[in-house]
């Protein structure tokens, strides 16, 4: 066995630079969102036209927008929004996708065919297009964008789960479990799932980033979170027309999105190193 | 059952057939088949070890999986303690599973890395239905001791053990339900020589202690000779020779057995060892034809071998061989030993 | 002067748990045309020694000592020079022919590559030579096999292709690391036979590495027995099987089930398991499993004694090891 396995989980975490950096960036966002629940430096909702386009100051850390709202507060509150959308959307994809993938791997045959062909079918549509289509049908709004992103995540998880689960099903310890009289259901939960969990966690982390990006994109198009709820995507949209007047208004939400996506991707990479040292060796 | 003069064999396999379908090469082509088992028949009496030898592709692992009812069988019968297992559903089989267990080849692949030893070893107890935690723990620690591990090892994980110790864990798992039959598929071939000897001795000791019956699959004839009372030699999904180990190894009646025995390198024998060499590889798993399974590679093959399939005939006491010229082969073996 | 002269070779692997001495102070010679068998269990350092010879050790490793090929120390060569030597003078075949062949190239191309690279042949010459080599290693119908991919060949045939590649540049030394372990006995027989014939006819030297005493016994002039990275016993093959001296060699031989032995005799076992390279004693590597071990074994490396002409044993308790029968030694 690889000697890396003998190291404790904690010391492997410390050794992985991408895990540490990604983790810190993600933690920063989480802290911002948590604080914004009960305190923000200014108000993210109050429209005070007289305060429009204020430069950064002690009262308004990053200045104000064209309606006089505090940008720092909007960013912080927007973090909440992004995180909620990402968590719920990924959870939808995770729970349904992983279940379908495990089912396909356990049953094989026609069940597997149907599940996989369905997920192939949904892969044929570009993600953002199908999200737009869905919100066009259901109407714009936060909940619907969550649903759209979540639906897109289902086949991603289903495919990954089914592929990795299939490889576990061919292992001898699964054969041994079957020889012990364990049914497919028990084997799935006792042997297959624990052995593919680390891969799913890594994938989930990376899909968090994609979900945040997708939410921003939908809001930018006006299909996601509706005003007055602050959202990074809509802040970008609103700043677009003011590019020459106040370019920093576009830079801040852009930076926030970049930090979230970059941090989560790093965290995902780091988690892979930490959870499955054998995979990272080869890179 | 006790009043019968012939006790029920632990395992009876009758005319077992298993053909795998190959994926179609093109949409309109007939799918091909791998003829893995073509009618295998044998039985094992209680407390005996039955060896199955053959090269890769001869169907010995398929046989193991079919005996263990781990995959569907095309036709034939497998009776364990007189009870038919072919055709039973997975749920119907579960209560029977305690009677037959399996040990696998790869001590690294056959233990779930995420489970600790206690959980791994206790796994077959699932087939027994509900038993108390105390009972489970006591059985685990007893069985660990009987394979030479410490009861404290229950909380360790597989990666903390060496290959030989892992194989002991796998044997403990197979033993925990006190099965009558253990099917062992190449259980020592992944181990180092010095460790292999320990495991072989352990298997022997366990047989003496618990009276367990082994169906022992191996490519290593010396290992089979050491452990087994009876041997069957397989080629292309058929048993070509079967008999008591001593008879079969001293006077083989099938040319394939003879060649296999000769091919084993013998330490200390030096370079000048006389032997018949076998040309070519195992071929023909995907075709069915007339005549003897071994015809392509047999040095003695004559016309009749290509036309008539030799039946598995008796050539001695409890000694069967499927060869048109088995007398000749045995004669040679006898004259060589004189 | 010997063709190959290994002097005090040590290989140290850097692991997360600390340095592991995979090979310790190994010395041997190989003459032209000689066949040497290296025998030992997993982790005994036999493969590492072979990789050190080829200059193919993993990145985090260190070598000490000398490997002299015709008087030149290979350990002082840079990568470029080693590349030349690997192709032209030393060649190696591995255990698993499927993973050592590239699945996306035809076998013909894989044999042609070294011919064009090292022997500067033209495309057409290389093809002719490739077909000759395929024929030489006993592959029927080379013309048809030339365009096959590795997965279309059987295990034995793939190993034949590997041998053809190894032969392509007419090496002086062929190193075969467990060449038949993955093969069936009948195929093993064919491949070993082929290697023997080629070595004899091409006048190569052979280092045959195996865990199987039978394979080694039937195919070599001399034997080197390794345990825990160190050589414990060396000598002429016949001599060694005549009288096994080192407790490890005795135990290894006795532990092997042998055809034609009485079924009811128990196998002799060596207690314990193959040791971890990191926590090896300073002295004799076999100390922890040896029935004769005393304190001196733990701390002092054993002296290498020539018990008979060219039969060397490294053991502190030589006389005792010679006097005792194997069965009582390990009972």
C-alpha cells in the first residue's frame, strides 16, 4: 500500500497547498455570508439617490452604486444568495444523481441503459441553454434557477457515480460480500458507496463552483435572483451600463465570483490529494 | 442421512455448462460465445480436498463462481449437501450460504479497504439472520485465533497487514459460519514462497480441526499435490482427467496432464531434464468443434482425435481420463518410473 | 576483467516514513555468456538491483557503490549516455508484457523503433530486421503479426515480442525480471526455453530474476540469493542445490511444495513475514526470522565466507547452519 495512507488525514491536509489555499478562500466566503446574516457595514437594500456613486470611505468600504446602496454590503449579502443556490442545487444533483448512478451500477441491464441514455440525452443540451429554457417555462426567479441548476447536476453525478461504482462492483471484496449472501442493496451501501465517496465529494466541490457561476450567469441574464435581493450576477449586469462611469462596480462582483470559483476548484483539487493520495501521485 | 451407507457428498456438480455471450462485433454479426464450461461433472466427499488444475482460460474460475452460485448457469446441476442450488433465487440461497464460502486469490482486492477486520470477518454472519452483538464478537475473536491472528486485530484495517496476514483474514471470513465447503480460488498464488507455506499448512490444520471440505483451484501442481486428495485436470471447459492425487500424478493417463507435470520446473534438478514440450497456446475457447478438446496441441493426436470426442473413461480405480490413447500414456508413465 | 562488475551497490529509496535500503552492499560479477539467477521473495531488492543496473530507479532514490560495465562506472553516466547503454548494451524484459507494451502502437512499430533509433536503420531495413526478429522469437506468421496490436496477442506471444524488442539492439546483457511469472506453466516452459536458446546463440549474458527456485535452478549457471536487500548466499547453481547453507536458503527451499514429495509431510515454514525495508536490523537482514539468530546478528553485518570454491555465504553461525537439518532448524 502507498505509504501516504499511513499519514493521518490532518497531516495530509496540511501538506496539500491547494487544499489549504482553497480552503481559506472558501472559508472567507462562508464567514462573509455568515456575518451578513446579522450585520453588514451599510445597507444592501436602502435606495438613497443622494448617496449614489460615493467613493470608498469608512462608512461605505467599497463605495455605493447608482442607487446609493452600499456595495460591500451587497456583495456580502450576495454571498449568502450564491451559497444557498449552490448548496441546494448541488444537493439536488447529488441526491438524485448519486442514487440513480448507484441504482444503474447495482441493477445493470435495462435499468442501467435507461438511466444512462437519459443522462446522455440531457448532456446533449448545453447547460446554460437548458437552464434558460427551464426558467423560460417556469418563469424567472431564485427557486427556479436553483431547480434548473440542480437538474443539470443530476446527470453529471449519475454518470460519475455509475462509472466508479461499476469498477467497485468488479472487485473481489464485492464478490466476497455476494458469496456471504448480501443483496445488491446492502452491498451498495456497505461496500460501493464508501469506496466511491471521496470521488463524489471532490466532484461536488467542483460543481459548487460551477453552480455559483451558473447562478451568476442566470442572474446576469435576469433569470435568476430577482430584485431587490442582491446577487453577484445582477450586480454585474447593472454595472455593465456604467462601465465607463464607474468601472469598479463591475470589478467587485467579478472578483467575488472569481474568488469563489477559484477557491472551490482549488479546494476540490486539494481534497482529491487528501482523500485519495493514489490519484494525485500520477499528476 | 446417517443410516445410508453412502453419505451425501458435500458437493455434487453434474454436467455444468456455462457459455458467455461476447458483444457483437457489428450490428448484423451473430454474437460469438466463450465456451467456458462444457459439461463438468464431479463430486467431493466430506472432509476431502478436491483440486482443480489447469491453465488460464480452462474455465476453473468460472467453475468456482458457478459452484458459489455467484452467476447464472446455463444448464446442469450443483448440489450442496444434497440440495440443488441452481435455479434458486438470491434470497432463497441466502440461508444456504453459511454452508459454502469462498477464499479469493488476491488478498489485496478481496478485503474492503474501508472496513476493519472485525467487520470483514463478520460479514458472512449476515446470512445467519439476527445474532447478538456479544455472540458476533466472540465468534470473530475465536475464528481470528484459529487462523493465527490476534483478537485485538479486529479494529485494524486491511492495509495494516501483509499479504499473508490478509489471506488469513480472508480465510477467517470464510470459516466464521462453520461451512462444510470452502471454495478456494488460487488462494496462495499471490503470496511469497515462505508465506505460502504458512497458509497451506494453516488450510491443512483447519481441515483437521473442523473437517471442512475444500474445492481448491490452482495452477500450481505442487501445491495441489500437497493439499489435495483428489484432482481434476481441466482443459477448455472440460475435465480431461480425474483421480486420486497420488495415482494421477504418478501415472497420468492424459497427455495434457503429463505435459503439465513435466513443465513444472524442479529445483535442484539441473538443466538436463527430459520432457515433452507443449507448442502453442490455449485456443478454441470461442469455437465448438468435433473431437478432442486437446487435439490442436496434443503431440499424440491422430485422425480419430479430430473426429471423435473421447469420453471420460475409467482407466483405474477412481481414475478417469478422456483420451483415446490413455493406455499408451499410462504405459509410458509406468516405464519411466521403473 | 568481467563484463559486469557490481561493487558494494546500495540503493536507498526515500519514503515518507524515512529512507529504505532496498539494496545493501551488493557485489557480484557477470562474465560474458554467463547466466546468473537472482532469487528472493518480494521486497528482497532483486528488482531494485536490476533497475539500478539499467539506470531506471524511481526519482526519489540514491545509489552508492559501483556498477562497472567493461570497466566504466554506469553510476557516473548522465541520462543521455545511459540511454545509449540501455539500448545497445543492456536490455530488460519485465514481468507483465501487457503493461510494458504500448497498447496504441502495433508490435511491428514497437520493435522497429529501437532499430531506427539505436542502429540507425532505414525504414525498409528496419522492417526486414523486425520480421527476422519476430521469427527468431518464435512468433508464427510474422508478416501478419507485424500489424497486430498488443491486445490481439496472447500473454506468451506478448512476452516474445518483449524479447524481440530486447534483442533488437544485440545487447551484451539481458536482464529478465520475473519474465514468466504471469504465464502458465506450459507457456513458461516455452519462454524460458526461448531465452536459453537466444542467450546461447547470441552469446549474451543473462541475469534471470525470479522468486521460483525451480525456474532459477533449471536456467542458470550461478545463483545469488537475496533477502532484505542483501545477498545471503551465492555460488554455482549445482553447488548451491547440493548443499544449501544459509538458514534463509534452507528455509526457502523447504517451504516450497515440490512435485513428487509425500503428501503428508508438512511444509517447513519460515516464521514471520517478509520484513519492512525501513525497520531492518543493522546487521543480518534475516535476524528477525532466523532460528539461529543471536545478538551479534542484530548489530553486525555477517562476514561473507567462501565455504567452497566460489560458494559464498553471509552468516554469523555458519557451522551451526551447516550441521543442522532444515526440518529441525525450523521446527
